[in-house]
C-alpha cells in the first residue's frame, strides 16, 4: 500500500473480531436469531505481522460498549510504521480465524460456513472509510466440500481476481446452483440447500403439478427481479452481465448486499403463501437487488466513507421509483392485519412485535439494526436508506425533492452534492439524519388552547414536547375540527418544546402528533407506549382474544378451556375491560373484570403489575367430586394482584410471576342448599436460565377455602395448572400447597418443518418435572393427604405463517401419591378401587408454567 509523507501507522479493520463477544442486543428470544445453540464465540488470532520483510509488533484498538462496541464493530489492528517520505510498503499478516456456530454473514451452521462479511483485515482511512475498490487476488484451498468465491463454484483450490472492497465466500459440503436469464440478464442463485424449481404453468399433465411441501422461491425471486431490472433500464442504469444471489444462513437480514452479490437469507419466502404477506419479502429482495445495481454508482462518485449509506439510500430511492413506475402501493402491517387483530398473537405482533426480520414488516422508516451485520453500519452506526430518504422528504419542497431523487437515481452527482444543489440548508442537517439511530426521542402533547376568531373561525395553539435527545426534525400536528376536517401544522425547530398554530373552521375535536406515524420514537424514553401520548383520543382496538386456551384432558375424557376477551384503547397499557368465558372440570360460566396496569412496562403492550376486580356467574357441574354431588349455580366477586415481569411468554428465560387472588362465592344448589364460600390463593413462578438451551422453572402454590359449599369451591392439587399427574377433581380440600420444579431443554433448534405453509416448526423442546404437595381437609374426610408426581413433556415451537411465534405442548404426568393408602389400583383408605388411568395427559397451546 502507498503511505503518505509523515504517516506513522496503518490501521486495519478486523471485522471478524466482533465474533469474540456476544452482542449486547442478545436476549432471551433473540439468541435464536443468531445462534443455533448456546452462545459460541469465535476468535481472530494474529500470529505475526511484517513490513517489507521485517517482523513488527502491532497493537489492538478495540472499543468496548457503546454503539460502536466490539460486539458490532470488531477491532482495529494498528500497525506502526517508520515516519518518512511517501512510499509503497508491503504488509504481510499471518492470522487464524475460528468461525463460531452462528447465523449471519460470518458464521457456520452445520456443514455451512458463511464468509459473506469482511473475513480478512481491511485498510481503513482517516475518515473511517474502508470501501476501497482495489484489486484482489484471493485463493482458497479446501480438502473437502464446495466453495462459492466471487461468483465461482468449485472444489479443491479456487482463485479469483476482482476489483472490490472485499471478496465474500461460502463453503458447504455441497452447493446447489440455479441459473437462468431473467429480463435479459443472467441470474445465478447459489444455495447450500437443494433449490426447488416449480414447473412452469404451460407444462401439461402430472409434470406440471407443483410440490405443495416446498416453497417456490425461484418463482418469487423472479417476481422481485423482473421489475427491478425493468426499473433500472427505465432509469438508464448500467446493468451487470450477471446478478449473483447467495443463500446465507442469517436471521437478521432477509435480503442484503455484499460486494457484487445479493445475500438472501435461507428463511426468504418461508411465509404463508398469500400475496400480501409475501410482498414484504419480495420488497426486501427488490431493494437489495436495486442497491446492488447502485454499487458501481456509489463507488464511482461518492466519498469512500459515504459509500455504505449512499448505496443503501440509492437502493431505497430506486425501490420507491420502482413502486411508482408500477403504480403499486405497499400496504402497512396495520392495514394487512387489521382483520385479524382479535387474535392475541396478532395483537402482540402489532403493538410489541417479538419477531425476526422486524424491520421488513414493521419499521419501514426507522429500520432498527441492533446487530449491524452490514459492515458499513457495523463500523459507523448511521441511519439506513429509508430513514434518510424520508428525512429529505420532510424538509425539501416537493419540486426540490423530485430533483434530489432524480440526481441520486441517475448517478451524475454524489448524494452530498445533490443535496447541496437542491437545498444547501438541508445539507447542514445531513449529519443529524445520519446520527438518528443514536438519538432516542419521544414526542408528546403539551398544553393546548383554542379561541374563536372574529370571523367565526377557530385558532388553536398546540404545544409539542420533545423528550430525550435533541433531534431537529419536522413534527406534524393534525387538528380535527367538529366538521370532520383535518388540518396539519408543522414544528421544525430545535429545543425541548415548541408551538404549532393551526386555524380551523370548527371547534377542536382531537389533536394528533405525527398522524402518519412516520417519526421514530423511543419506547425506552416514553413511560408507556411511545405513541400513547401523541393524541387526545385513541380509538378502541378490536376485541382481542388474549386468553384463548383449549386443553384436552385425555385421561379424564374431558375438554376444558377459556375465551378471554379484552377491550382497550390503542397504545393503552393501563385500562382494560375483560370478559372471560370458561369451562373447567368443576364449572362453566363467565366473568367480567376491570384491570388496571401499574408499574414499569414489560414491553410496549403490557405493564408489569395488574390490579383487577370483577364479578362472575357459573353453572356448577353435578357429579364433580363424586357421583352424588348436586349441581347448581354460583355468583362470585374477586380481587387480584398480579405481578408478571416475563416478556417472551412463548419460552421465557428470565422473569417471574406472582398472583394473589381473593374470591367470595355465593352458591345455590339444585337440592335447595345455599352457602357462601371464601377462597384465597397465592401462586409464584420463577425461571432460572442456564445458557440459551436450558431453563429451570420453579412453581409454588398455596390456597385456602373457607366454608366450601360444594367440591367446586374447594382447592384442587391436580389438573392443568397444578400437579399434572392428578385429575382436576381427584384431590380436593379446604387447603392445598404444592410445588413443581421443571427442567426445559431445547434439544433441536433451527428447524424448518413446513406444515401446509401455515406453520413452520422451528424448535423441539423436551421437559421433565417433579412435583409434590399436600391437601388438608379432603372431600372424602381425610385430614392430610400427600401427593407426588413426575412427568415428561414435548414442546414444539413454531411460527404462525412463518412470522409469529407459538408453542404446542404435550405433557405426560405420573402420580406417585395415588396408591399411598393401599395397593394399586385401590387408592383410598376405604378400599374402594380407583379406576383412573395411571397417568395424566394434557395438550395445550402454551407453556404450562
């Protein structure tokens, strides 16, 4: 390399050093997106460095913590050189890279090794620029398997010469290749898994039948590439001779770019085969392809330090022009899912998503990137292209914005030069736009006043408060008046507060900040949901079936379940109205309750503490507790306090729950008996996470019934929420106490079992548990009865439509205490034989504890 006069060191960026530490953003749910098992660290070992044949001692420059920490950026290898005249030097580095079991640009999954990020050191300029387009001569020799290197697939030894910032590679025991000519351009798709190619529609007979088990990823890829290539031609963008698509096992980037290649996640198109759902995936692939076509433009005219974000911005611009050209309109997830918002998983998906590829579905503007696998964002965490495009749209006049977009698309000016040409003042805002990911902000409404003007119109002064970082950006405020007309004003100034003055024909009905919901707002700064304080009125959500459950008590020949419907306003974490319809082994009925959320929020859809109360009305089942027990009717009133710090309720690794509940019940039996019963119970559940794959769940429960009129008012030790080896009506008493310790082990991860495209099984979890307790004052006259059990279970973790997580649990519990009083199968002291089955079997659609 050429060094300047007086230069005393050379800085080399070792991106792969980031593998040595776990990402800060890693959590109880997101480890599945990065690691196929427990966290495994990689290593970059520098054995020796020489300059012009003389060995020297380099030093590491690593930044721990912060948004440029080692877990995202990696490290810099600083090589000292003798200061002197300008000259050319030769640096030789001997290094060893250990690639961990990890999903992403650098990682291995089974027999596949992805080296799609910079896997060898890159030279860094003074301005953090590293995307130097320089000659590369790369050779790789393998003992076994196949290698994709710079577009070539070969065995044994492979070499490539190219002018690129770096050369990506992919190694596997076998690589599968599909090539075709699409819209006049050669396209090559390389995958480490067999590529299913569906027959064309014109193929007759049985040969034309599609395989319903496989996803036609090739057909979907065609749908993305054809319009992207057509748009590039429309804009007179030079097309490459070939477009390479490379399958990489990654869970954070659905479609992205590397030098000369589009990286496609192996999860691409693993979604429900409905056009509006797959459109999100196709849109992500089109954007990546368009960004690839923009790479030569960025490399030719943009400064080296800018090329990462300008390439992404050009891809976003070209995507928008592509959609305009085809006169299409992308639907938002809210529009798409509104018809299904009654489902608790969809409600969670809309208000607190916990899914991979969240930016593809829900963050069209902000595009959060916590793992920053893209090298340009790993080194400098700048805003992504869509956010930059929308920032320019906010401040530029329509005609100036059109000119800016045109100059970006035609590639005649750098992005900075284009922005300066249309509006020099906007160029001064560019550093703030780029720095947006570091600037967490929340907006909320302040004081409002309205007055009637002499001409009969109304004048409104709306205060807007900016909390958190100072991020100067236009903030729209919409006022709806009594006539239904909506008027928008804008606050565009620095500071913590500002005022917007709006005049309307009628009185003020409602006020909303950011009515199009385009401004990123931080949930960490806002007390509740960041959009809850943006409007004077929030519409009601559709009724949400938050507590739907269905259990088959196979060994009891019974079916139980509940439907739990809640009503709340959009973004409201405090006020909830609850209607519950349930059937248990003891009763069938319903309850109406009011729930008040308090305390810190767990996520943007729930607070950690809930205080509630309500009334219920039930039919008491005849025969529960014995064949001669009468049925009847009951009404109750209850109060409860519920603490729940668990966030990922499908398979939590941290958090606890505590429920304390009191209930007064009036019971009217069919034989004319009336009585009142009081019930108090407390339940605790805590989890001890052991790595990513193991968890110990500890459960404790205690309850007391005062004056139980019927057995349905007594405390039970068995059933779905108790000791699962025992039937719900088996051991009933005035008091009960029990505890359970359950070990969950995620035995198989990273599955892709396609069940009619509606469900994708992802993990197989095994569980075993021990439980014990005692019942006092049993219904059959015993003072104290002990109970003990052991059990095993299987939990299948899956994704609805390939997006939203869920779980199916099958558990077998074996009771030990059933035969304490006598020889099997006679369980009781009076010698009566117990004809119950020797185990309990339960099927449920959630975790049991």
